[in-house]
C-alpha cells in the first residue's frame, strides 16, 4: 500500500488526546506540551483532511460529526498499534532499543560529533541515535526531537541546559599565510592580513569593542556558518575568529595555527538542552551523560 492518505502520526496522537479529554489544555498537560502546540497540530490535521474536527468556542471544544467518526477509528487504531508494539517489545530475543533524536548544527556534527558516533553506539547499546542536522533552533513542541546541542550562554527559556563544554573564541589561520611574516599576537598586529568574519556573531567586532580597539571589517570575507569559517581559514582565505571546539582538530594536525584568544564571554559554550519533562526519560539522561563524558575526555 502507498498510504497516500496517511496524516502526520504525531498529529493523530494530539487529536486523540484532545478528543478523549474534551480539552486542548488537558491534552497538552498529558503530552507535556503547550496548549498552542496541540491546537496548531490539530489545525494542521484539519487542513490535511479538509474538514473541521472540532467546534470551538471561547471555553469549550466539541467534536464535529466528522470528528466523531474519525476519533472512533483513530483511537482504536492507535490502541491496536500500542498493543502490537508492547507484544513485539516483549517477544523473546527482542532488544529494547529506543530511538533518541538529537538536533545539532551542521558544523558541530561535521567537526565534533560524527567521528564519535561509532564509539557512542559501541558504548550505549540500547539507544539508536538519530540526528536532526539543522542550523535553526528546533521547536520541541512541534518537531519530533528529543534533545539538542546548542551554542550560546546556556539560557533558553523553558529548556533545561547542561553544559557540554565551555568554548573559547580564538584567532586562527593557515600556517602558510604566516610564511616569512611575524605571527600577530593581538588586534593591533593584524595589520593588512585578510579577515574572515562571522556574519551572525561578529566575533571580530565584539572582540575589538571588548579590548577598546578598532578593526575595519568592511572588506572582511563573511560567512554565516562556524564550520565553513574553519574550512575557509584552513584554505588560506584569511585570519578567522573561530570556535576553538571546532578548530581543535585542524590545530592539532597543523592545518591551523592559533594566534591568540579573544576573551569576551565566560559562559559561552555548547550545551545539551531538552524540555524539563524529558529529564525524567532514562535514555535522554544517558545520551546527555555520554556526551558530557566524551567532552571531558577530550579536555583530558
């Protein structure tokens, strides 16, 4: 079967809970989501179907005739899937493996995480790690993501943040740029070197402001991806302000030289984040613990 009429399965869970509870708010509490997230998912389901499933007033919701018929089928189907899954999980020889979806930026995945995945799956046997590689901050209420790795100061409203590793911002360049030239040790010594600037975070500009200096970035080469900035520096495009965590491998291999550190934040780093309700989930905690241990091993 092609299942051409199959709707998003998460939306079915939200619809079933709201119809059973007779309330978007009660459904949201059961699912550990916000009322607006449940409401939006149900509206998406109604758009997919092309018919209203609920009659809404300011204080109540009520199933339409289409909604009543749909709920009768959906609730039984979800119940049968739940029972079948429980039986499958209890079958002799079945391994209890939970899939955990981890969201992270392309630069972090490419330069730090991906080379550690085989080790993760050797050491954390009962978890299948699924990666959501994206540059935007995922919406935990609307997207099927369990946890994420974010770079910042550790403050994201509504989310629990656990420090993975503090990060330094360092000036780096290819050693070939420095051939026959004195290695610059600060902003005043950058001189006529080409500059690679982060279009989003403006690390050169922030560093100049912090030390009370001045730098002309009008002709800087601009990128909006931290991993691309590291690659650009390796390829001799100029001197970059880069995240030390992402540049570490290239520095250790001699592809980059660290010139100096730009100290302007004590809280900057990578954090493992997830909704507070997910902290109770055993495998979310296990993934977070493994990531933090791996980062600690790297620090020595």
